[in-house]
C-alpha cells in the first residue's frame, strides 16, 4: 500500500480575453512523495453562485498541468474526485483584481491495496472530507491485529529469555568458586557409550577412537557403535571396531539393516544389549575429552539425577562466518538458556549428544520413542514429568563440529524446528495438566517447546510489515496502532543482554569486546531473519503432522577451507524455498530503498536486515549449488 501526496502547485488565474472578469485558470499537480508530475488526474471546478450552474472538468497532462479556459469572475470550488484518491475540495474566488497566482497545497492519498470496496466519505478531525473504503479499512485492522499479535508473541519470547538471563547472571555470581565432585575409580559404575551413526564415512573412525581413549576403568566401560549405514561406512566401522577390540576394550558393532525409527530406533533397539547402568551418547561429529566421564559420572551419586548434560564446544568455529554465527547462537542456548533454567529449577533438555542418561530413567520415562524428529527433547520432558532431575554442567565441554555449508545448516535447522513443533503437539497439554508441576515450570516448559514457532511469527511479521507501511500511508486513524511496533526494539534489547552474557570472545577491554559483540549479534540476527522462511516451513510441517525421514546433518571433518574436498552426503539442489528466499531478498531490498528515497525511515533498518539476511542465505545456497556441479 502506498500513500501518494498530491500537491496542486501554481494554481494560476491568468488574464485572457477582452475583459478582466474572464480568466484562464491553470495549475500543475505534483506528487509530493515522488516529486514527479501526476498524469491524467481529473480536476473539477464548479460554481458556488446561485445564478450559475457552471461546472467543468479537465485532466492533467503528461507534465501534470491543467487549464480551465475562460473562467468568469465568481465563487468556485475545486474538487479532486477520483476513485484512487482521497476526496478533497477547496473554495476560491475569481475577481478582476485577483492576483495572478493562487497556490493550493493539497494532500491526497492513494493506495493500490486499500481503494477497493464501497466508498464512504466523512469529515476528519481537521475538517477535511475524507474518502474511505470500509471493507479495506476492516482488512487493514485485521492485518494490524495479526501483526501486533506476532509482535506480542516475539516480545513474550524475549521476556522469557531475559528472565533466564537474569537467573543465569545471578547464579554465576554465586558460583564464582564452585567445588566439583571428585571421581573415585573404585566406586565408579559401569557406563555404556553409545555412538549412533548412519553413513558417517568422514568422521566414523574419529569418534570411535575418541571413545576408546576415555580415561575410565576398562572393566566398567562398554562401547556400542550403533550403525545403520548403507554404504562403505559399515566396513570402515567394522575395521576400526576390530582394531579397538584388539586393545582389550569392550566394544561392539551393532549394525541394523532396517532403519526403523532412525536414531531413536537405533538407541531403543540396543537397550536390551546395554551392559552399563548409565548410557553416554555421542553423535559422530563429537570429540569428547579423555576425562569426560570422570567429570560427569560423580554427579550420579545423587539417585534423583537421571541425566547429566554438558556444554557443546566448537571444533571448527573459525572456519567461516557461517560457523562463527552458529557458535554465537549455540553459546546462547548452552550458557544462558540451559544455565538459566537450571538456576531457576525449570525443566531443561538433553541435547541429543554430549550427555549421560541413567538407564533406569530412560526405562521409567517410557523409553526412546520415534514419533518426533527430536527424540531427545521428547524423552527429556517425559522423564522430568516423572520426577527425574537433570544436571547441566556448563564447565564440562564436549567439542563438536559445526555444519560448514548452508545446505547442511538448513538440514539441521529443519530437523530441530520441525521436531520442536512435533514435541509441542505431543507434550504441551501433558505439561499443562500434569499434577504437581509449578506454574512457572509449566510456563517455561511450554514456551521452551514453542520456541521454534518464533521463526513463524518473524516471517508473518516481516511480510505484514509491507502491508503495514501501506496502512500507515492510507489510514491516519490507525497510525497510533503502528507506533506500538517499537516493542520490537525492546525485544531486541532483551536479546542483546541474553547473548552478551553468553558471548565467549570477551577480552579484558570491555568496550572493545562489546563493539565486537554488537557486530556479531546483528550479523547473527540478520542471518536468523534470512532463515525464517525455511524454518517456518519446517515448523508448519511439524504442527500439521507431515512426516518425513530423519535427515542427518552431513559431517565434514575439516578445520579449514583448504581441507575441504567435498562431501558426497551434502546433497544440494535448488528448491522452492531457495527461490522464495531470493524473492524475499528482492522485495525487502526494493522496499527499503523505496522508503529511504522518500525519507520514510521507520522500517528501513528492519527491511535492510531482512534483505541482507535472505540475500546471504540465497547466495550461499546458489554458490554451493554451482560449486557442486
């Protein structure tokens, strides 16, 4: 929707003919917004004198000029009355003594979106006659209502994250000197390390080697390689397992030919072969330290603890801007979100890897179920509703590999977002109605499962912001509602604090660190906006119950770009989503430039971020596609 301000300039009463009481009436119409001439606009003048029924109509030419020839002295009314324009009228008088120029500054609006339906005219608060279309006005109110709802939901999300930030900050001060439990080999329980894999040719050997190097009593350690591979990976695994077994380590290669349930199915099918009372799980892209079990197992001396989850580290954080931004976002989750929930006593979640389960806890909670793509999140809530406690150890780091391509990142994000929505469908009502759960735990629990929907609200808000600009131009009485859009700025401030607490690149120079952080934050936010279309599709699939296979995130086992030689699992193809991201880039870039040229800067920064975000996601995807040929 566009608001065009028409200014009738140099409304001339020029002397013509043989008498001073007859004049040519001329003028020019200029669009105040675009500064260009308005063509083919009907201009009407009518006589207000009771003795005259004079009425004449002309249209502006290609230069926006109009002329009424031979207008006699008298009282007149000039009217701009066109279906696309706000109705306006002006009274004037033509006299023999009239000065040659009359200037009329006339503000008229036009909207290609809001000029349909029945036309109604009324006098506004300034006494101007206004033309409106009630149907389109109702549509504008509905659009603003949805836009406002998205803003409120995003604000609610940011408030909850802010509350976790405060809890995390307070707890961190209390824990400035924390005493960690000491590992005692003599009393250490037996642990089974499970390594679920599916076609992990590039990293299979590495994770098996890392698991075999755990500094833990060998008689109390079992390693299970849960292999669903269908390519040469199974042979690589078999060879490596044989090598490790030859060193006297209890290791088993469990290969499935039926991939039912995907990762959850593999974990579940191996449960009856587990020897340990505790199960440590690592995805194939992890590189746990030798003392991982020594640092984590002592926490299970508390019989109520069912899970110990550790913080993910990032092996290849410095690979590219893409990996830097992923690390930035994940650090927020693994510091403030997990730490804040722990400090407040709210539910947290096992992150699928880098953690240890008590076997009894898994069994008591109903075991691994594979009706969602995030089996870890699902089982986490079922276990905690049963009364099991989860321990989060921020000080214990489990290094892992970050996706280095946009296609791999999208694949990972799609699984996480869709799985989150599926878990919300499955578990939200159970959390709300489960007896004995604190209100704040219900609130944070449901919100946690609902988090992936934030991308859906961002996408809807982004698209409606285009409509809101036109509403702002067309309906002055609704502008007060639009002003509440500033709530988005407050939400951003809350998130700045959230990520600043988790920012791990701080130096002693706080000012320099903060400047670096602000740059990284807005880079992260910009790319997150660009991923909102792809992630929204995933969320909608989850809510609609559309089932899909467990798409594994391709692993690369590279630390620098010179090491990257390609990856046969990283399948790339142009999709409707990629095309949509390109279109989004064009639309938001055009809108930002167009509005900036008119001086309407309110939403320009937001639209520029959207254009850049979608542009980065789009061009990364296209560049990788070209490089794959």
